[in-house]
C-alpha cells in the first residue's frame, strides 16, 4: 500500500535528486531515516532512496558499503548525495522483502522452512557475514529484518548504520568526527567479483572513507589471522586492561537507558533502527548497539571492548529462529534478556568465560544460581544434532569460542543430505508483511517491551560503588 509523500521533506526539493530519480512512495520510516522507493530516470531501475537524518549513521553506512561494494551478499550502494546543509541520501539496491517476512510467512503454513531452504538461507547469510568480517567490519545489528531478500531468493545484508570498522579487537579505526566529501559519489554495481581481502591497519589512510583494501589473502591466511585475533582477545581478557567507557558510563544498564528505541524489530529493513543514541564518539565503542533479542551477553553486561564475535552470537539467534520460527531469547527488557539467556545457558561464571567478572556490570547485576539450566537442546525440539551443534557453537558465553562465519561455511552440515536448495527454489513471500498488522502471534507477542522493572522480583542493595540488583 502506498504511503502519502510528505512534500515538505527536503528529499522532494533537492534538484540533484529529482533530476535523476522519480520518488514513487515511502516504504519505511524510523527515528533516524526515511526510505522511499524510486525509479532511476536514466534506465527505469527501481531503487531505494534512504534519507538518513543522523550524521554518524550515514557516515558508517557509506563507509562500510564502499568497502564492501563488490560483495554479492551485501546490498549495493549505487551512489549517495550529501551536502553540508542537507541530510545524506543513499541510493541503494531495492529488495522488496526480508528474512523476517520469510519466517513470518512460514509460520502460517504447515511444515515451516524446509531443511534445504534453511541451509541455503544460512549459506547466504554466512557469506555476507564472512565478507564483513574479512574486511574487519562488525555489523552490530544482525537480525532477520536486516537481511533483505529479492524476488528471486537472493539474500543480502543491509542496514550498516551501526557498523564499525575494527583495526584491532575492540578498537575502531575510524574517527566518527571525520568529514565525508560533500559531492555525490557513485558506487559499484552488483554481481561483481567479491572482495576477498583483509585490510592492513597500517596501510589505510587516515580518512575512513574510500579505503582501498591493500592485502590479498587466501582462506588459510584468513583463518590464521582469525586465530591470532582470538588469541589476542583471550590475552586481553587475562589482563587488568582498563575498559573503554562512554561519557563516563559503562553500559545501557548503568545509565538507565534501556535502549527501547528499536523494540519493534519488524520495522522496515531499510530504516535505521539504532539503539545507540550517538554515545560512541572519538573512536570508542558502545555497548548500546543492536536489537535486544540478538544482542550478545557481553553487550548486555556493558562491554565496550568487543569485536566481530558479537555478530556471531546474533547469527546463532537467527539460525535458531529459522529452525523453530520463534525468537530464541525474546526479552522484554535488557534484564529480562539476560535472565532468559541465563535460564538456558546457566550462570555466567569464570569457569565458562575466564575474566567475565571484568565486564563493567558483572558485579552490579547478579542472578540467583540456576541449578538446572534448560539448555539449547530444549529450545530446538526435533532438530538434528548437527543443527543444535551449530547453534551451540555460536550461542556461547565466551566470545573466543564462537565459530567464525568461514568455519561454518565449511561445516559438513551444508554438504550432507538434504542438500541446500538452489536459490531459485526458495520460497519468497509474495508481499512484505506490514509488521504491525496480521496475527498477534509471533514477534508481535513481545511488542510491549516495558522497563526493566517488568522483570520478575529483584532486590536492590546499596554498595560502596553504587547499587547491586539481585534477581530471582
């Protein structure tokens, strides 16, 4: 259904845009962006025009998509418009639906998503995540709604408004205060040879824009570098290295900002649904990223010293949802999210993740001891041992133990019967669901994500450094 066009918005009066594109309808809207379906006048190509109202988000998305411009599993950035006195407008490949709609549609029919379909969807997702991680880009908001799907079943990662380019584990190589060129820039077309490079931190120019990747590497070299990164992160965990903090705060929980901006996880895939609030400036990272149901536990405990592994946790949650058609951890608040994770995986202790006690909020928030956690097997009834194993290799406390995207791409699960279906045989919904309509079942059961006080019973005690919350 077409939405009326708000003629007062700048995108409709900017001559450089309307000279090249006919704006057809608004297809998405969020706190930080509005998205329009448009037609390119030169060749009638249908595109998405994403008008981004937040500087950091626009910078990050352009920066990441430029670096990933030749990757077939990443949404194409055709060009962008950005003047000093205007919002950025990104011209993106238009993909009509997303994986959230695929899951929602599968819930309405008997049989769900066939194993061959699950494998093909997952291979496409893994390919996109691998491309990001090869280029040291952490997406930070992987979820079904940000995995766009074309009419012919091609899946691509989108919405890089929260993405960061990491030069070292836990540290960002891009200064958020950098200025982008104000002239428009044309990106590459799709279906070119994918990038197969890892950036050299010492070879990149100071500007985070238009980086040229300078080091070619094969699969073995990539795996070697990932092992080194994991080892370095483990070594850092074993030291008393002071954690980076944001504006004097350690996390969303500590500041009381429960990050409910993106509680509606069904918003348009093209919309920027950040929960970040712009606190991670000057190169530091923030824990207030991602969508709650797919947020790694280190973020929920306030870590600002994290790496690519937070995407791998999200990947495990997505894989689980493809298998069961229900979210793995549908928390109604950040505390409830932690509680749901702990009830399944058990308490977070030094035994399962050495040095986890150094997480900023680890000593502030404690849960009663879970004697008999339910385990991931109970969350994945009637699924194969291989499927459960893959989820376990991703949804685990210690980030260093999470399987990389490349490791999973080579997993035997994808080479055994039933084999992944050809992309052309994937079921793609005829229409993209309006996520605030239809049945109240599924994700809409959790639309009312209240404050942390909604979670169970808790006791607050004052301490020398503030307060402690005990949950039962």
